C-alpha cells in the first residue's frame, strides 16, 4: 500500500484479512482509509466491497450511510439502483416504501 496506494485490490485484500481474523473494526478502519485516498484505480469496486462488508456484518444502517456518502460523490445510475435493491432486500415492513423513496430521490 505504501508503494501503490491507488491499488483497490490491495486495500480489499487487507480488509478481508482483518475480517477473517475476526477484527471487523480494524477492517472497517482499513476501508475508511482506502475510500479516503485521493486517487484509486477502481473506486466503484472498493465502495461496493465496503458496502457488502457492512451488509455481511448485519450493519444495515452503516451500509445505508455508505450509499448516501457515495451518492454525494457520484450520481451514477448504478449506485442508485444498487441502493434501491439494498432497501428492497431488507427484512422490514417499510422496505417497499424505502426503495420507492430511493427511486424518487434519484429522479430529482
């Protein structure tokens, strides 16, 4: 990482290692350092891995916040679609309304 901090795969492997070692907080810290890099070769893959990590940790509120942070950086349609799908897959009674809200925000 010191030699090539733009390499997303290295950041992801480092965070994955910490996850396998059972240290979710350290993995989260690595992801935060990674997304804070000024230049990344494939930032969309890193953000998706971080969101997937939070979903696997059953931290849906953190995953939702990551989607919102990402949408402040980009308004790409694939991010909006992924966010709406995320809301739809959650197990709560307002999931359809939440997904609809995401679509409505995307159309503004």
